[in-house]
C-alpha cells in the first residue's frame, strides 16, 4: 500500500508547487472516484484509488529513468556555482523529480548519461565491486598501436596503489597524415579522468571523448546532443539485469 497526501501526490506528478496544487484541490478540481475532495492534506492510497484532476487520471510514478546525450560544456552534477549542469537541460516536465546523474562525465565529455531518482539502481551501477563496463569512442592525438592495446589489457598503474582493471582498446581508424587515431575503449571502473589518464600513461592525449554505452545500455544515436528521453521498458529491463 502506498499512502500519500493529495498535495504531495500532485506536486510529485508535475501539477506545480505545493501552493499551486493546494489551490487546484481547494477549487474542487480533484476527485477520487466520484467524490470531490477539497482537503489538500487528505491521505490517499494510490494503489487502490482512482484519482483525477479535471477528469485526467493521475498515475503516480516513483522512479524516473532518463537517457541524456550529454553535450560538451555542461557539468554532470545537480548544482554548480559557475557552470550549467546537466539538470539545466532536463525539460521542465521533470522539474518536480529529484533527478541526479549516475556517475560523472567530464565537462568536455559527451554522450550517454543516465539520470534517475532511483538511488538503488545508481548505487548498483556505480558499485566498484560490480565492474559495469563503460565504452567510449575517442579521438587520440598520436598513433595508437598494438603495444597500447596490450598495455591497456594488462592494466595501467595510474597512481601508487591503483592499477586499472584490464581495459579493452580497439583501433577504429588511424591517420598517419594528421597523427590522429580513432578508438573504442572499454573500462570496468570509473576513476576520475580515467580514460584521459590511461592515454596519458602511454604518452598520448585524448582530443575528444564520448560515452557510447554503460552496461547493456547503448546511447541512442538519434538523440541530439543535449536532448533527453525516457528509457524504454526494454532498456530498463537490461539495466535492471546488469
Ligand atoms: N574518462 C575520462 O577521462 N573522462 C570521462 O569523462 C569519462 C571517462
């Protein structure tokens, strides 16, 4: 049984601030079944009641799961005193939800970012014990070679006492003219600036970085940079089973 105050239910489902939803309720626009309820503090069992506002059925959702194609230039945090954050890109229809990004991408990194209010799922995906794979597309200054692939596979000591798990590096393209390589790299943990530091350790520099997947969840390439959409049920099932 899920019991909740009517004013909380409406503000959690996007009908406005607590003050705004109180006036909706007091105006007689809300009914449970056939009965109009005027008391914003009325407690309703949302699993067994049909709640309507202006004849629109209210369905309460506890958790939201959004995929963002993060653009460069925004911070993966819920607040930053100086810069725009990924939450500034979330449409206002979700403003009533306490979303947060699952893990961090650097300000200049693009691509797949999951936003949710489901702390348990986030915890599971980020747990260092679970080794959830994250795959990135990168453009690298320097010609990536088989020695680099072996070094990534062996693990790289990034700081005293921390050696990365084996990482999979794949060469997608090389340009001897420009000296730039295109690669795919999969890592199984998420240390600060990890991909950039791994390339630095082999004497190369990341020029561009984009996350393509996290666990079984793939970036929807039709999602423009900065756009957000809800995960499909199939995508959610994949994540829940990761
Ligand atoms: N590795 C990095 O260096 N930066 C990111 O944003 C993600 C992984």
